[in-house]
C-alpha cells in the first residue's frame, strides 16, 4: 500500500563538508530530510550519527544527537522574539540560560540580525527569516545541518550573502551540511560533492562535474521538464 | 436468553444505534469540512425540542409540527454558522471551538430566559407509546419508527451526497477540504450546506429524543452531544460512514452494558465510555474503522 | 536566604511588568479588606479564586497552545480532597455518611489540607495525562473534554468520598480575603516565572511550530505534561480555597458552566500572556458581578413580568464571540503588558519593509 517516497537511498555526510542533495520535484529530497531529522519514521532503514541510530524514535532525539535543520517553508517561532528563537534552540540542547542568551546574541550578530533581536519573529522581513532559522539551527550546537532550500525566495544579493555565510560554517563550527536546492548555481558553488535523487532513488553521486555529465541525471532532469537549468 | 429477549435487545440496540448514528453523522459532516468539533450541536436538538413545546397546543397534525421543529433546528444551525463561525473561521481551530462553546452557552441560556429553567412537557403522538406485535413478540413502536426513519434518512442522505453536485463536493470536502477548495468549490456554500444537513439531522434526532423523554429542558442537548462525540471518535472523525458505524457500535455497546453491568458499575458507564474514547484517540486516532494518511511536513 | 533574595531581586529587575501587574491587585485587596463591606469582600475572594483557576489554565494552554476543558475537574478534586481533610468527624458523619472509616478521624489544618488537595490533583494529572499530551487539535480537545466528563462522573458517584451527586455541606469558612489575595498573587508570580522559564520558552516555541520545536530537540510531550501537572496543582489548590469559601457545593459546580467562565476569562484577556489572564479575569469578573447584580435586582423588584435568568451568560457568550472575531489573541496578545514597542534598533529601522515571499 501507499507510495514509496524513498527506496534504498544511502548517503553519508562527514563533518566539515557540504553535500548537495538535488533532484527533480517530488524526488524525495524533503522526505529524506524529514526521515533523518526524525519527523517521519521510515518503514525500513536507519539514520545514524556516529553509530547512534536516530530514526524511529521521538523526533527530538535526532536533534539531541546533533542533527538540526531548516524548513523549505520557513518555520519560525513567530510569537517569540528573534533572540528568543535562537536562545530556545540552545536551551533545548541543554545549554544553561545565561550561556544560551550569550550564544543567541553572538549568532544574531553573525547573521546580521543583532538590531532585530527584540522583534517578534513573525514581524521580521522575509529576507531575514531564513537567516534567523539558520541561526536557530546552529544554536543547537548541531554537528550536522540539513538545509531545505535555504535560498528560496531570496533575491540575488541576499542569496549571495547567505552563500558566503554558509560556506564558512563547516570551517568555523566543524559541522557537516546537507543542502537541498533547486538553484544549481548555488549548489555548484557551495558543494564539492553531490547526491542526486529521482523517484525516491539514488541515481547519481559524486563530484559536481561527474554528476553534471551523468546521463541518468540529464535524463531525470530533462524528463521532468527541466526543473533546474 | 429467550428469543423474545434477544429480539428486544436487538431492536433496542438498533433503535438506539440509529439515533446515535444520526447524531454522529450530524457532527461528523461539520467536522469534515471545518475540522470543528461543534460543541453547540446539542443545542440544535434543544431548538427542535422547544419548537415542539411552543407548538404544543397547535391544532395542526403532529407531522407538520415535527417538520417545523426540524426546520427550526436547520435554521438555527445555518444561522450560527453565518453569525458566529464564519467570522472566526480564518483565525484558528481553537477560536472556532471556543466559539462553539460560547454558542452552546448562549442558546442554552436563551432557552432558560425565554422559556424556563424547569422541565417542560411535550406532547408526543400516541402512536409512539404503542407496542407492536411482531409474530407474537411485543416490540415498542417508537423503536421501530426510529429505525425506519433513520434508515430512510441515511438512505436519502446517501443519494443526496452521491447524486448532487453539492453532495459530491461535500463528500470530497470531508475527505480533503483544502484540496476540494483548490478545485474551485466555493467554501462558503459547502460549509453552509454541511451546517444545514447537520441541523436537519439534529432536528430529527431531537424529535425522537424528546419523544423518548416526553419533555424538554435547556440542558437536553448535553447527552446527545457527548454521544455524538464518542461515536465520531470511534468512527474515526474523518469520512461520514465511520460516524454511522460508530453510532451503531455505541448503541450496541450502551444496550449491552445496560444488560451486563451491575448497577454499581453502571453508574460509572459514562466514565467507562469516555475512557474508551481517550484510548481510541491514543491507540487508533484514525478511529476503529477507517484509515487516513499523514500530512506533509516541509 | 541570601540567594533567594538575590533571585527575587533579579526577577524584579528583569520583570518590572510583573510588579505593575501585582501592585494594583494587592492595593485592591488591601483597600477592600480595610473599607469594603461584606459583599465586596466576597466578590474579591471569588475574584482571586477565579484568578487562580484562570492562571492555572494559562500555564497549560497559554504556553502549550493546547486547549484544556479538564482543569475545572481538577479544581473539583482539590475541593473534595481538602474538604474531607478539614471537616470534623462530627460534620463528616452528617455530610458524608458513607465516608471510608479510615478518613473519618482525620482532621488537618486549613492550608495543609488545601495543599494536599492541590497535590492530589497534580498526582492524578500526572498519572492520567501523559499519553494524551501527544494528541493534537480535535483529538486533544476531545480527550480533555472526556477527562472532564470522567472526573464529573466519578465525583458524582463516589459516595464514599464525595457524598455522591448531593451537596456536601458543613465546611468551615476558612477562606478569607487576605488568604485568597496572598495566594492569588503568589500564583501570578508562579505563572510569570513559568512562562519566562526555560520550560515556558520551549513550550511557547512548540506552540508556534511543533515540527520546528521537535527538530531543535524540544521534548514537546514531556514539557506539556509538566505544564499540565503544575497547572492541575494550582487548579486543585484553588478548588480547596473555593470549597472553604462557599462551604456547600456539589459535583455540578465543577462542570461545563464553570469551564465556560474560566475559558472566557482566559480568552478575553489573552491566553498567551499572564497579564492577559489577569486582565481577563478582572474584566469578566466585573462584568459578571455587575450583570448578576442587575439581574437579581430586576427579579427582586419584579421590574419585569417574568424572572430574568441567564442574561449574564448570554452577554458573556456574545462578548467572547466578539473578542474571538475581532481580536482572536485576546486583549494582551503576544507580549506581556508594558513590554515596550519591540521594534528593530538602529538607523535604517524603517527601510526594511516586509517583502512578499
């Protein structure tokens, strides 16, 4: 019964690297992130962080194991201030109150949100929402970040600024990042290694150049009326 | 168990089940389109009851009075939607739910103010208190009529939902309302229709309920509301057939408990049934019967 | 002691609004105690007890975002438990003839009995509510509603503890205004501290987006449970004070009408904030008492050819619907009262308009 949204997909993400996850619409990218972050339980298969299984358990377990994420349709805590949005993430990771506030202020500064700290997240300009969501994810102290279309809806300059920030994160924080995006320009600039999904299955894997030349990838994209140029 | 006893048990269970099924269906049809647990649903039954009471001395035939009572319940249902629920619909589910709580309180106290806090007798046609002889067995006429009318109503409603455009839209909406809206069905009309049908069902339930008790009080809707809640939960709160099955199941269960439980425990019957409700919500939130898939997060 | 004082000092420095909330209420209590008559005194006591019930509801609903219809039931548990504990053996012989023999000789002082009432409510909540804390929307609401019905049925039939559906009478009127006011203020502080605590903050986050809260590691179900237990304690405590205020009551006192009044107070004021809970209680109590007085006066002087009943409830219901329509978040919505404007800082504060996605 039901549709198989994901079938036999296997990928590995190391700390310090940025892996791009691409594929046509409906290929299962978001589903994969939902499974890894614990929001969906897979019927079979596992996600492990340093050997600890995080799938099939309550969703907050994945976060405690060091996985944090953002959402394609941004999900902020709208009735909390920008600062509280970040602070609460640190608190949820078990950081003490004073340290959580300090970490929040530091991250808000880093993401250019300092002067918005007392604004309710629901009242932030759109361009800043994604930055805040990312700051929140980082505040958990995660070792792995899953970013679902981090640049969607941003204009070119905002996108570029975000890109610059993102690119620096693995080095400064030692995280591994998994990025989903339709913007191939962004993906190619950000990621050395790519993983391609189509119809819930892995169709290609490798460096940007390898993937670009892979006939199966070309077919998948052209077949689905070229979601990415 | 003697055959007569068994037949009576069966008819009792079927009659109560039919009534419960109508109650549940009236609740489920609104829940389907709005995700609203309408706590004012019981007061529609009250409206039908008081209409009968007001018309007590009317010279008109009882069937016409009954039609009037059902019509009033329908009007009340549609009016509450238009005046109270529609304005808060955009806000949140909780807002709508509390609104229904407020509407319930409002209607109850209106009856308190306009009629009386005390029980008022309602004339019931003699035929309902007669007994029927079925192959040598004594069967209550009220029970038989309840079963026949309910089945007729369910059948008619089924036709309406399957054959008319609005009916099809309504069934689709009960299944997946956002999707139905995207297909261009006008939300306001579907919702208003759902409330109208809900009101008619409540009205018919009101007739039989009042006939059973022989009187009406402002709090008469409380019992049916709880029953409708339980039955819809057992039925799965999505889709309409679940509610009907839930109603019949609850009817059988109620009569069965009456039969089997000692008085000491019978006092706690409602506590048991509601404990079962919580259990069903926990173990099978999609109900004992139907299934439903999860929504996309992303 | 020193560290406690420091804690209080920090609390006051960071939360001046809390003082702004408490001081007028405390002044009202003191003035009423000194110069108010019996009637005003009783209204004031009723206000403080209502306030506790609404605050208990705010602690759960306001932080978690889940409605609860069960809280008045927990108030009932506290009322009955404390009543059984304070009554003299003679009074019990009259009022609860079927009472368990072991409980007959037990007579505790007032406040300890009320505390135990709150604790029992909290324990019952802890035992029964954990599984339902993972439910959402309709399922969650129906399950708390079911809980209210279950508590009601048990209170009305447990003759060995409650005297069944009949009235329980013969309690001593221990609850005076200073007691009610003191505990009312204490629970304002408790609700305030809870809201701003790490638990409160995490719960409020889960209210805005449960998936997002889960993915930053918030154990949503457990925190809801904790909030429910804390709030059930306060509801039970309030029930104990209420029992020793009215001194005669039956299980029906803890059912739908009272739930409606408490929910109205919370929603009108704004469930998300403690100030909302307080202001909602003030407004609705004032309106309720005013309308009731008018209603009674009309009936007493026979100004109308019929008895006027239910007008108060009707008007409250109308007010509630109007508030939900025009200001669904209540009067004090997201930020506590007097929190300041909360805009962006810096020079180009106005240039960053909200762009459509």
